[in-house]
C-alpha cells in the first residue's frame, strides 16, 4: 500500500496493524536527528569532560565500548549523561508527534524506545492522545502482553544507574542479567516490530538482532535512501539488514531531510483513523 507517493507499506505490516499485533521501536539519542551522530556527539562531549580525546572514526561502530572506558571513580558517565540530556533536551517536534500519532492509531498502542528523553510522551500529551502506561528499565512489563511506552534503556526520569549506556550496561541488560533479552524475546515472538530511526551500524541493532526469531513474525525497518549515497554502500546496507532478518521499507532522503518518513507516518496514522471511524459509523448504523 503506497501510503504516500514515495513510501510503500508492505501488506503484511498493514495486516499486523489491523490484527493489533504491531509494536513501534524508536531510536535512541532523540529520533529528531535519525543519525548516529547524536551518539557520537554524546561520546565526544563525555570524552571532553573527562579529559580524554574525542572518539576517532574507528570508534564509530563501538561507541558503547568507548564510553565504557571513560567511566571511573571520579567520572560518572551515567550521571553526567543524564545531566546533559536534562540541560539540552529540545522540545518535542514533528518527528515525535508523527511516531505517536501512528502508535495511538493502533487499537493498542505499543511503543518501545531506547531514548533517554521523554519527548515521545510529551508529543502525545500535546496532541491529547492516550498511549497507556510508561515503563522504565529494568522494571519492564510482560513482552507478550503490554500496552504503552517502554523505556528499554532507562530514562532521565529515573536514576541514572539504570541507563543502558556503555558496553558493560549492554552486557548486563542483554546477557548476564538478561532482563532486556527476556522482554524482547517475548516481544519478537508475539508481535511484528517496526523499527524507526535506526541504522545498520547502531549498537542497538547489533544487540537486538540476537533476539530475533527466525521462525516468528516478520520484522520491518524504515531505511532512508539518499540518491547521492554510493550504490555499493546502499546495497551492502540492504544485505546487512536482510542478514539480520529485517525487511526494509525505503523512503527518500533529500538534502539530509527525512521529511518523507514523517509524512508517511502521519499519512498512515490518518488512514488508520479514517478506517476506524468509518467502521465505527457503520456499526452504529447497523445497531
């Protein structure tokens, strides 16, 4: 289904939304950038405050490890990260509003975010919409049956020690303690998951792909396509997502703008609301 002129929503994804089996999974470091540079910028700021050199290009794919090396008894990266987000958090914008418009167009809103900020909730409140409860790691709901907004990697609204920030935190969340893995294993087994705002090199994607069920529901990811991007690089990205068992949904990126994705999310939400309103009116007439 072409929801806009440039974005085609797969039939299977539309069916899962109609069946109330869709989960939206939204990017960390504030989805308003849709780029890994947010995480890189945070790593650089933490490095500067700790007296270390900024991360190099070779560190770009292992920023969780880079940040882990900065923390010591005298420099609490978690508490400082929380302060950075509290002091520099922007207002909720059209990207956050579009994600939550689609989420609340579903019969049961289910949203997972690895963002630390509270902008998705604020965007929903500003629109007067209801998304259900908020959950904050590590106190997560049952992955097989939940409604609301799940902060998978912690939040600035909760103690900084609960933030999943560096490689040690990822190890605890996904391996040794495993609370994130338990939650996501049930989510991936019972729902179709749509990822919004991630890149193939994001550490989150590396960890999450370990929990995907090859014999479970399909999972989808929006992928921006810039015509100026080298063709071989883009084809490699597509192949990597296929290896990680994600079906990609392409949208055009023009001059660094991801407006096409925002438009598609809003159009999809409007479509679902219109369909729902039409069914409601029809049911009233037949009563």
